[in-house]
């Protein structure tokens, strides 16, 4: 009875939920949504109905309807990503357009995953629409690797043609063997007049001193030009999901922070007066964009000397349209806030005075600028910089920006296609590994966001929610797909041993596999053993709760304490993480990595059993709860241990492994205060991470995220170094990485610490409990190291090995401030030349350094030197 009521309530709430969304959606009923390759369509997580693509195919006989073999946990919904249509020869869709005189908004959805009988890395193709080349020699696989996203969307605003149909042609590249084209979803709608004004071309001609810019600017005509959106940012604000977009256009607006460049990142603020459209068409942007903004700061003297700059990667040799959205909700007179806009170091607008333009407060407006971007040593970028105008002596020396969009314009050959992104070396290594390993484990991206969007903007937000997934790395000999002797299929509902297809949530992912290697390194537990050890999952045993489910304290073998992580039974998306964690941890053995003892997959449960860490997380000893406060030496030792674990991941394994979620809650401490790095992908990728949660999650983990990763979308181990830098400051200052209750400039620990470092006031933010307990030499070394980790550019950051070395050094300086180590150490530290670290080492200054860097090699993975691991028992039944 009780359950029935619950179910009814659930149904009611589901029903009203979907009707709300659906109701909102149906306002814009002219969009056509095709779930390509799907038999009967379906609804996505926004409740939008997608139909099958079949009837729009003109010559589709040779195309293949297929389903992805793996459901990446980051997918927001199965529709449209889990089905695909694959084209082995040129194939055309003929799609109706509602309004032939308007631009057509076309979105292409790609999920370059594993499809039966096709090797996704062979897929190179072109897409042409009405003579406009959208992509050419396009590899969705390389694109997703570069973005580090499992899926992405490309968005176009096609120039109107007089026809009421759109011919969309997919053509596999004939230059690549076994090539094929594919698409997962297509969305078509008639766009409102978003491009009715001609953008001014920036930097045309030489302008002499006495000419005004107006006289010199020329504009570019957008007639007949097709447009692709690359970036769309809500400056100074949060992620805005498609269902919260205005005009029913279903755009995503991302946080701008990742694109900010340089030291002055300004202050993000929310308007405290009501903001309305005041005549601006509402489809231009949602009001959320106009009600948040970014400015430099309160100090005119500082502001005068800075540019607030955003930086974006683009394809060379195209013209771009940069749209700036403004709404000044503060100034009430002219000449109060006046500033200049530079795009690629050229003046785009000078003396922008929004009050003078709009004649009223809080009136939104936009301006479009066009800029041609050429190849600059392989780097094509757009820089947008704002600088206070000093010449007009306004009341305030400050700038303002609310929103920013970047669009690419088709060239004179009606082409929008650029080259495939280059993949960093790290990624290449990863690809090699992927080629060698069954895709089921090669699961690259851990984006949990639902709303993935165009190009890079998507990448950033997606990463914000990213779970901590290791890029899978295999230490053992590479295996080849189909080598059935080394892989044992194992279905999740294995209690049913009939060998029927796995029915995990009815999804088509088939059975999952755990490699026999992993299985052999791990102990297999029955559900009964686990239940027994946790008093049947008693709540009194719960020691933690993550997105994945709960963590229990338990015992096995009578008295061995363990931590038991149990997937929420309704968590269907955890399967891949579960596998990843088993695969990773069963191969990686290190004193400073948390140890996996075994797993249980009875009765569809996904349970992992780890060594019990008697002292919990590092964070709870810093500022959470009322546990014992750690001494400075203990803190240093924990940092050193964690650094060693990370250094091992980066260099000790055959392939570089990037943790991607380094933070104080993922550094655990055992009862002997040995630090262990944990969490390799489980707790973060929860089930229902739907759109509503994205922005908060982005904020929540943002304090640790490498800004360069957002900008370049290239993941390297230096991203972990950045996060570790935040951890170091957290340890020193005993405050969270992000604390929204503090004054604006102090919210982000990374920013605040760097600012204090610049102002030489770091000592003021040190944990009061440590005052007078750190030797000045040690403090200097420690803070210099942490600061260096937070360098804006990855190349300027030390390697984890250098960090480790420097922390060891700091410990020496703490214990023995007068040693000769100090003298030489401070010499070297004054230059902070990490390259010299090796040299100093060679001078044998610190013998222990040898031990420190005695990393695990490949053998470590197998020879467990860890006590807990010698206990690994035979994997039952395998
Ligand atoms: C079609 O698009 C044009 C140009 O955007 C617009 O002026 C017109 O109102 C639209 N017609 C309809 C029926 O929506
Ligand atoms: C689309 O293709 C069909 C068949 O090739 C052709 O008849 C038609 O004119 C094309 N329409 C457009 C708008 O190009
Ligand atoms: C702008 O100028 C800076 C400093 O001179 C330079 O490093 C940068 O590459 C320039 N940016 C562009 C896009 O040209
Ligand atoms: C701001 O950028 C412009 C254009 O690149 C440059 O001329 C100017 O020197 C910069 N100002 C500062 C303070 O960096
Ligand atoms: C297609 O793209 C791949 C990957 O970027 C590149 O190596 C290849 O040269 C390109 N082929 C052509 C014909 O442009
Ligand atoms: C897929 O193709 C790539 C490149 O052609 C190749 O290296 C890889 O081995 C292939 N993978 C499989 C599973 O056949
Ligand atoms: C849309 O915005 C409202 C109000 O700002 C917010 O409560 C809601 O969570 C948002 N919806 C989504 C799907 O982001």
C-alpha cells in the first residue's frame, strides 16, 4: 500500500514534470527532431519528442541503422545519442523548413562511440547543405577526443534559400580507407532574426589620429553567409540550460571563467535592479545573461593598468563574428563607466558608454564585430579585451560585459569546414591504448553534463561536472579486441547464469566485461558476504555518500575492516565507472593509492571493497568537523604522500594516468596517517545528473579545475598539478577551495592565494592554528611550490615529481632550518627553476630524494607490496 502510494506520487510528479517542460517546448513547435537510426524515436531528458529519421532519407537503402555498444555515463539521455545512422556511401536527407525566408538553425548531434562492425576512428566525412560545406574530412572521433567529451553538438545558422526543403548530404571521405559517415541526431528549426545587423570589421585600414573610428569602419554583409556558433557565454553568470534559453531556441550558455586570460579576472556580479528586454527581442539572449556581468574591480588605479581579456581557440583563415551582450545595471548618467573594446589587439570600439547608448539604466543591447583570423604559427585565437577609457575621464575607470558569442562565417567558397583538432601527445598515447583495448573500458570522457553544445564551449562546462575518471591506462601487455582468452564476459545480473543478454536497465549495452587480469587481481565477493559485513547495509555503517551511492564501513574475514562502496541500485550509469575503477585499481598498486580489495556484482549490485582508511579524508582534518587538527609536519607529510601517489600515476605507469579530480576529499588518510589518493571514477558520475544540476556542480568542483584545460580542451597531467596546487593552499590556509560566503575576491582560494602572493600577504591567510609553527624557509618553499602549481599555463607548472621534490625539501627546511640544505635550497628556490631540480639532486644534496622518486615501475602493479593486498584471494568462480 505504502509503496503504491509512492509510485503514484512519483508518477504524478513525473507527469507534471514532463508536461511542464513539454508545455514550454511546444511553444516552439516548429522544430524537427530526428533520432537517427532509431526505430521509433523517443523523448530526451527535456521531454522533447524525437522522431525516426527514415522518412526523410532520399536514398538511404545503403545506410545502416545501428546502436552504440556503450552508453557513456555522461550522456544526458539515450535519445538521440544511443542510436545512429551510418552511411557507407553518399546519402541525402530532405528536411522540410518552415520559413524559407528565415535562417535555418541546424544542429547535428554526434556520439562517436563504438558501433558494431564499424571502427569509429576510420570515420571521416563531409556534410553539405544546399551547397554549403559544414564539415569536410571531419572526424567526430578526433573532435570528441580533443574536447574530451563523449558527445557534442554542432550548431549552424544556414543562410535562407528560396526552397522549402533542406538537402543535407553525408558523404564518407574517399581518401580514407573504410571510411563512413554517421550522425546520431538532427534538429532543424527556423531561426528568428538573430543576424539582422551587419557587423563592423575590426581593424580595417590604417586609421590616423584624427579620424574617428566610425569613419574608418566598414561592415561585412551576412547575406548568403552561413554561420556556425563556436562559443556562447553568460559572462559573470552561471550555465544556462537549453530549457531555460529564451525564444525556445534551446541554446546553452556557459560560464565565462574558463576563457578568462591573464591576471585580472575581475568580479562577477548580479544586477540588483530588475532587468527587462526594453524592446530588445527576447530571443537575443535569456534575461539571465543580462542580469549577470563582470567588471574589473573597485580600484581605479589598478583598473587603469589592466585589460580584462578572454581568449578562444578558433580555426585559422575564417572571418568571425563576435557578439557582445551588454546591460549596465549600475550607471545612471553618461560618462560614468566608459571603456574600450579590443579584439585581437585592435580597437573594435572605443568609448563604449552604455548609458549614453541606451539612455536608461539596465537596458540590454548587443554589438557585433567581425574579425578575420589568420594562422599565427599554428595558433588561431580570438582575444577579446576590455580596458577602461581614461582619456574621457569618466567617473569610474571600469569595464563591463554580460554575454559573449563567437560565430564562424562561411568563406567565399561557401565553406565552414576547418581541420580536425590536433590532439595533444597525452591524448595520442591514450588513443594507442584505446586501439588496443576493448572499447568497453576505453572510456574516455566523463562529462556528466547533459547539455553539450557546440564546440569548445561545451567542453568547458562538460568538464566542470566531470567525474574523476582516469583516462584508462593499461599496464599490462596490450590486448587486442577479440582475443577472447583474455577477456571474460560477465553479465551484471550474473545471479542469472543462463547467459542471456544483460538487461541492465533495458539498455542495449550488452554485457560488460572485466578483464581476466583484473578479475585475477581482485577478490570476488558474494552479496551475502557483503551484507554480512555491513549488517545488511545498515545506515549506522554509512561513512560517506557520493553521487554513485553510499560508502559503508564493514568487515570481512571476521575482523578486517573495509570500506564498501555500493552503487545505488537505481544507478544505471555507473557501470562504466565501476569497470574503470576495477580495471584501474586492480592494476595499480602503490602505497599512496587507495587499494581495491575486491568487488561484488551479484544480483545486479555493483559493489567495490577497499582498504579501510581509519582517518577518513584530508579535508575533515583541515576545517570540517571537529577532528584533531593536524600539525604542520603531519600536513606536509600527507601532501608528500599524496604527491607521491599522483607522481606514480603520471609517470610510474606505462601510460600517463590523469586523475582529473584531485581534491582534499579524494585524499584519504589511513590509521597511520599515510595519505592515499582515491576515487577513480565512481562517486562523481551519479545517475540523474540532469540539466538542473549542471550549473551547481560546475560551481562545486570549479575551485580545483585547471583554467587552461578549458581554454585549450587538451588534457594533460598538468591539470592534476593545478588541482594539487589548490590542495596545498587548502592545507596551508585550512579553508575550502571555494567559499561563496566570503567577499567576492576571496571566494576562490586559488585566485585569492595568488593575489595574496602577488601582494606579499600570504602570511595573513595561513591557518591561524599554524601561526608561528612554520619556519619561514619552509613556508617560502611551500608557498612558492603551490603558487607555481597554479601557473596559468601548464608548461609553467612543475611536474608532479618536481612538486614532490620541493615538498620534501620544504619538510627538510621545517625540521632543520639551519642545514646547508637550506642555504642551497633557498638559492635554488629564489629562481624556482624546476629544471634545476635534477641538478641539485645530482649534487646529492638530499639523499632521500632517491627514495622519494623511487616509483613503482610496471612490476609494482603486480607485485603487491601492500599488506592488504597479499590477502587477495582467488577470484571465486573465475
Ligand atoms: C519568416 O522569416 C522572416 C525573416 O526572418 C520573417 O520576417 C517572417 O516573419 C517569418 N515568417 C513567419 C511566418 O514566421
Ligand atoms: C534537393 O535534392 C533534390 C534531389 O536531388 C533536388 O531535386 C532539389 O532541387 C534539391 N533541393 C535543394 C533545395 O537543393
Ligand atoms: C595580442 O598581443 C599579445 C601581446 O603582444 C600577443 O601575445 C598576442 O598573441 C596577441 N594576440 C593576438 C590574437 O594576436
Ligand atoms: C590592452 O590591450 C591593448 C590591445 O592589445 C594594448 O594595446 C594595451 O597595451 C593593453 N593594455 C594593458 C594595460 O595591458
Ligand atoms: C583528414 O584529417 C586527418 C586528421 O586530421 C588528416 O590527418 C588528413 O590529412 C586529412 N585528410 C585530408 C585529405 O585532408
Ligand atoms: C580502428 O582503426 C584504427 C585506425 O585505423 C586502428 O588503429 C585500430 O586498431 C582499429 N581498431 C579496431 C578495434 O579494429
Ligand atoms: C531554469 O531556471 C530556473 C530559475 O532560474 C531554475 O530554478 C531551474 O533549475 C532552471 N532549469 C534548468 C533546467 O536549468
